[in-house]
C-alpha cells in the first residue's frame, strides 16, 4: 500500500512539475533575449550604480525570469525598499529593457538599544544583527535581526531563550 501511494505521489509530482515548466515557459516571453538596458525608477537615496551592483542580471546577458526573481529577493532583503517591482519591456531592437521600480524607506535608524543580552558579546552581537545607526528603518531587517539573535542563542544551546522587538516594527520608527 505504501509503495502504491509513493508511486502515485511521485507521478503526481512529475506531472505537476511538467505543467509548471510549460506554464513558466509561456509566462516568460522575454526569456533568453539579451538585456539591452537596466533602468531604475523611484530611487533618490541609493544611486543607480548601488542598486545595479546588487543584481545578477547584466546588460548583454540573456534575460532570465529566475535570475530576475533572485535579484528581487536580494534587493528586498537589503532592507532598502518599502516596495519593489521588476518589469520588462521589449525594445525595438528585440532586446529586453529591465525596469526596477523602487519605493525607498525614508526614515533612518537613529539608535539601537539591545536589552537583556547576557551571553553574547557586544561586538559579536553587532555582527549577528547586522543593523547600524544611519541605515534605513526597515521592519523586515529588524525582524530578521531578532531571528538572528534567537538563532545565536539556540546555537549556544539556550533553547528556551526568547527575543522580541520592542521598537522598530514600523517604518515610521527611528529606534530599534
């Protein structure tokens, strides 16, 4: 009975993968065409060069939806933007224009206050959280810092440790 179930599950997964691959190929009309231009819209704090330096997509390289998704995830993880979109347009010479539209976070972190940390040194803590005074206020980055501290405690065998974010969970905050 188990082997029959596994076979059915395996065939179902294979069929789903084939359907997804077919739909994905149809949903990527620009896939494989050369990237002719990368344009950044909405940036005022970060320069075009700063943003483009974070991308794997390059002018002259074939366009890939997978690479564009990786670029999206990498840029969003930086904590620089409130909203982010990557769009494409076909240029007259049959190359692809990649358009990155951003809405930057405006507030900056003015202070970082970590209370109650007893088993992690200050230098190590700063390295673990990755937050710095002056960086954009990013609730996503702040929640990631909380998770990083919790992971560090768990690596040390402190499985009952708890960490919470008191301030810094709103874009309008200035303290973490």
